[in-house]
C-alpha cells in the first residue's frame, strides 16, 4: 500500500487498499468481490492464514483485511449474483470493485428514449463525453459504507475520490448480502 493515502477510518483504508490492488491489475478487469474481516480476529483465529496474507501483527488492531473471493460469474447480472450471497459470521463486511462507463449530467437530456439495456449500453459506449470509472464500494454489517471512485483518465492514487454515499445503490445491494 505504498501509494495509498493514509485514512483515519479502517473502512476507508480497506477501500483504498482494494482500489490500489485492483488498479495494479490494470483496466478492463472483471468485477471483484472481497470479504472484509477484522484483522485482529483473523490473526487470533486463523494464524496460518494471517501468516500467508502477510499479517505480521504490525497492523493496528482495528484494521480490516480484504480477502478476494472467487470470480464473479459473467453470465449472470451483478445484482442477481449479489442476491445469492450469504456471509459467515466471521465476515465483518464486504467490498466490490467494478468498472463502468458513465456520462456527465449534461448528457442526460441526450439519451434516446425507448432503448433496451443492450442498445443503451452501446449508445453510452459511443458517446464522446463518456468516462470510464472504477468503483470500489465497501459495507460493514453495522451499516457503515465507503466508496472509492477512480476515473481512467485520471488514473492516479491522488485522484481517487472517496465518500460514503458516492454509489448508494451498489452499497445498498452489498448491505443486503448481510440481511438475515
């Protein structure tokens, strides 16, 4: 995490750590899902796993460790896939990193009416004002949430925007994976 800016909140640090990790893989990546576990609990209950992850005890006890999960199926819509997830009690939260195309609000009035999802996606992909964005969103069981947004055209750790309500629908979908 050498390039990750320091953040006071453990959830913000976890989101920035995931953003940096995924950024190191380059663009045009599939969506990636992470479990967030309490670092101190992981060291206490799973010392061999903590060793494999390089958690030597130097991290603060209130930290969160992201653990990447298996690949997300590409043949299923993301929202449907998220609806199938149930986390064990040891998981304190989860995070998802996904790339999308977005348009500025000024382009909203230009969107043709009556396009199905496939045609709308193609229209956005061809729009001259489109921007590629990587969104990393994390939630905890207690409802806390954090997001990091990185534009492809400003691909730098110092240009990552963070905030708790940047991607509210995705945060809500992730929170639903903890519903009982």
